[in-house]
C-alpha cells in the first residue's frame, strides 16, 4: 500500500504556495488535521496533513499563518477533498482559516450509508486493508515543537490511505445505489459552522451530579463553575484540567470555607490550593450568600402538547423507520434522524410535491421515500 512514502514538511509561505500549486494539479486530495482541544481552552488547529496521488505533505499552521492559497485550492468545486469524520475539520478550518469546502467525500459518513457498524478511520483501515493504526499519539500536545518522527508518522497515517479507501467505499455506494444519498449529505456537511457557545453560568447544569444536589448546593456549584471558567480562560486550559466536575460537586456538597477545609476535598490538590484556593473559597461563600428566592431551579424542557394528528403521524413514521432501516440494514438514525421525522410529521404534507417545499427535508430522502411517507401520513388509523 501507500505507507511510509516520503513527505514534505511545510512551514513557510513559499511552501504553502507550492503546495497549493501541487493541489491545483490534482482532481482529488486527502486531508486531516490535528488540534489541541484536549489541552487548551481556546483550541486551535496545530497541524494539517495532505495526501495526493504523488506525495504526502504536513503543514505547520503555527509557523505559517496565511493559508489563503490553500483555501483557494480547497474551495475549487472541481476538486474533491477526502476526509474521515469531516465535521470537526470543516468547522475548525472554516473558523481558523476561512476555508469553505465545496466538494468533499467523508469516508466515515459514507460508511454509515453502507451499514457499517464501525466507521472510525482505524476500523475502516483494518476492514479494507488489514492495517492496524496505533492511537498512541491521539491526545498528544500537538502545539509543541518539534514533533517527533513518531508523531508525524501517526499524523500521516490519518491521510495515507484516504484516497484508496474512498475508491473502495464509493464503489460500494454505487453498487447499492446509494451514492447520491451520501453526496447530498456531503454537500450539507460543507455548510456546517462553528456553533460552540460561550460559557454561561447556567451551564453548570451540564455537570454530572448537579441535579442530585440541594438547591443551596446548586447555587454553590454555579459559582464554582463560573470561577473555574474564568481560571480556565486565564491559563488557557480546558475546564476539566483545571478542576474536575467531580471535585466541583464535592466542593458544593462540603462547602469548605477555609484552606484546611479545602485539603479534605477529594480531587483538590495542594498545587490547586496554592494557585487558586482562595478563589475556590470565595466562590463557595458567594453561593452560600445567594438569597433563597434566587436559588437555581433545574431547567425544564418545553413541553408542548402540539398537534395530536402530528403526534400520531410521528409515531407512525417511527414505526416505518424501524422497519425500513432493518430492511436496508441501516442504522435508523442514518436512514432518517428524529429531527427529520418531526419536521415531516409536522408538515401535514399531502403530496410529494408539497414535501419539496418543507425546509429540513433532504431531496434524496424525498426521492426515495416520499411516496411511502405520503401514503403513511394520510392513512387512517
């Protein structure tokens, strides 16, 4: 296969321009990236790996910031960019470098339409090529330089097989007459945007165990979560690496008001106490002084009675999805996500043409299953 062939390390504007010219000569290119989300609050893309039919490349975006030449080459609608699990790469590269993909092939998403139960790159490589890829460097600090030969080899393994893998999976899609399904989903995927919201105090409800606390303890936990987020921003570390969720809930339960009290809390180290012990104690104090009328209430999801007919249609569509997915040997969520069924049930459409005007319904699903949906939704039970 393609393993262990020479690669080019790129860390200059001239190197980026040369790579863009090389990509311009190719109808298809493989791409992957490495980021530092496991180590920093403000994550960033730390490495870009490319493969073409001729050569492999590694771009260091920490050394060369201007990737506009690559953005132009990757945006060309006549060139296909192959990725595996493209969602994260798409939103990060769009956010950091203004790269807006036009034509992609996501081998993981394509494998879902083939009914594969495991669609991670390592599983796909072992299935198709008998290659076992180590995950040893998966959580490395990719922002550190220099990278070791082992790290670079690990990163390149994420792209080395993408092009032949794409060819095999694409042929399987053609054989099952599902290529158009996948291609429409690829096009939808290219429109994804970075949507991570900034921290809000009420995000403390996401902490495991928060709903098991008393309302006073929840008020303390809220203040502790605010304190942790501020500390995380200040040191540019992920919140869980500053103080674990479990340690926060323990602090909320035991309410330490002194350094001596902090030392009794499991998960609070001496180093934490030296660095920000007083901040923890102050957060506990703020939570203890919240007025009773201002204590937090658990958020309740909006419960709407909705249209009884739409609810009935939704239940029928769920039954249809279960049967149809089994027949097609697909995961039900791949065949038709619940969000799709809800839109469909609420549309009240009486014809296939009417379905074409409903936002949120993909064209391939309407083509394949529109008649079945209309018959089902207009059937009397």
